[in-house]
């Protein structure tokens, strides 16, 4: 898809489109005053337990009735403490955060060229983004901190990035995947750089340069603070009173087949939209140039599916589509096909592939629900919009990207 518009036209179209979309959304949600929707009621009840003061006690943090980390409930509770506007204040905050993410990804500027609006369309093609933008759910706060983490990482502000990822993990445990992927990626590059130092001269290894992987590592390790506080993966109260998935009831329980489910979500909400919106998408290049590699990927994935079949239960749009099919074989074929698209698209050894891999590994510890892909969708379209993904290949040596990334020097990649 190639839309030829000058910068002023792109900005006008962006403002006009976003205004229309969000006004429509606010009307549809009854000016954010509508009745509770699904998990909003228990989320609001939990938020009220944090509304007695601005700062929660250790007992408050340890003993609340939700499975995810408490920062969103603390924020919603603080808004109620300060404003007394009920659920409206929390919904309004999510709407503002949603708009902020939209501007970060979609606002046209010189560096983004014509990608910005297309990437914004890709973001909106994930129905959960707008669906959760004006509701009292925890995803929007988590997505906001994740994207701030990546904006700071790209701009060489690694301390700010570390703080943002810590706050993301404090909002949803599974956002651990993002700083963990960055830390792994940058650590590998640091090791490769050290190997190139003659005779491994330790004096030439500058500790300050290692902050690029130490910062996200610190953020990732913050998850253990919550595990220590909870004395487990989640508050014990929540495990007892909520309908906790079996895989989350014990520390070492895993559902390897859930990886296929998550990859099918990635295929649906990232790979297919990219294929539609960008004619020069990476998956087309791989399909045209690396057919032997595709056969190997397909065979390995098929073997994995035979050993660890995808889960035929779950929640969300993909689960509804799977349940609509008449038999298990067709259900598995659908999930296999969508996950194969993801494996092919992210088969190159680079940062975005590591991000997808880490998210997938975490999801073998989660209930199969396609809304959990939302932070990954936000990150993908942000990186796509700023051109971060354009030159990611399988090379070892560093390359220079556009002037936008000169702030962090050479943008290194595998």
C-alpha cells in the first residue's frame, strides 16, 4: 500500500481521523459513564481497596484480590481518593494514555515518512486497543510504560527506560518479556564486542558502556521483588478467590501448547496486518528468497504441535473463531497456520524476534487469551513507525540508521 501525501496532508488526516475515532469512542462508551463491562467490576472493587490514601501499605500490596501486579489499582484508587469521580476517572486516564500512545506511534514527522499512519492503522486493526482504551482495564497503563521504555531505549536514555519497564512490570507481570529481551540482545552484542578486543584487555572494557544491558536486566529482575512480596506468582488472596487458571496455581506448572496459541495471536494481529499494509514486508522477502528455511521451520513447528498440541480452550476473538470450527483437526490446522506465519516472519535473529520469543515463552505460563498480545502489538507498530525494523537483518556487525537514532550512536543488531 503506497499512499502519496505530503507532510501537512498527513498531519491533517491524522488529527481529523483521531478526533473522529475518539469522539465516536467516547459517545459509544456513554461518555465513559456506562455500566461495568466484564472485569471492570472486580477491577474497580480492587481499586477501591487502594482509595483510602495516596500510598498503599505493605499489607495492601500483599493482600488484594487480583492476579496481576497492583500499580493500575493503586493509580485508580489514588484517582478516587483525589477526585471522588468513581470509575469515570480511571476510564478517562486510560483514554488519555491511549491517545498518548497513538501520538507516539502515528503522528507524522520527517523521520517516520509515510509509515506513521499505516502503522497506526495496523495498531487499530487489533480490536483490543480501542476496545480497552476507555475502560477500567490494566492493559493501557502497562502498554504506556512499555512504549515509554522503548522510546527511552532508542534515544539512549537507559535509566529512564529501566524505570519505565519496572513500572510496566508493576502493572502486568508478563511485560517482563520486553526488558528481558533487550537485556539478552544487548548482552550478546556486548560479549561479541569484548571478543573482538585483542587479548581481552579488561582495561578497555568500559563499565559505563555495559549500562545498555544492565539497565533492562535490573528492570527484568524487579519481578522477583513482587514474587517475594506475594510469596508466589500472585497474591494468595487472589488465587483463593479468583477463578485462577490451573497453570498459574503452582510455580512450575507449564502449558507448552500455549506457545502455539500465542504465536497464532501474533500472526493474526501483527503479521497479517503488516502483510496487508506494507508490500515490502519481511515475510514476503522470506517467502520469496528462503524457501528451504521455510520448509524447515514448518517441519519443526509441526513436530512441536504434535508433541505439545495447541490449547483448544481460552478467551477472546481467536478462541471464538476456533470454537466455531466443527472439529479438532481444523482447529489445530488454523492455529498451526497462524503460528507458522509468526515463525516465518520473526525467524531472523534480531531484537524484535527476541521480543516475540520472550513473550511466547512467558505465555506458556498464562491462560490463552488473545488480548495479552496487546503490549507486543503496541511495541511492534512503534518500532515499525520509527524505522527501527527497516534494517534489522541477521548481520553481526553494527550499522547506522537514520539521523533519528544518532542519539545512541550505532544501532546495533544481530
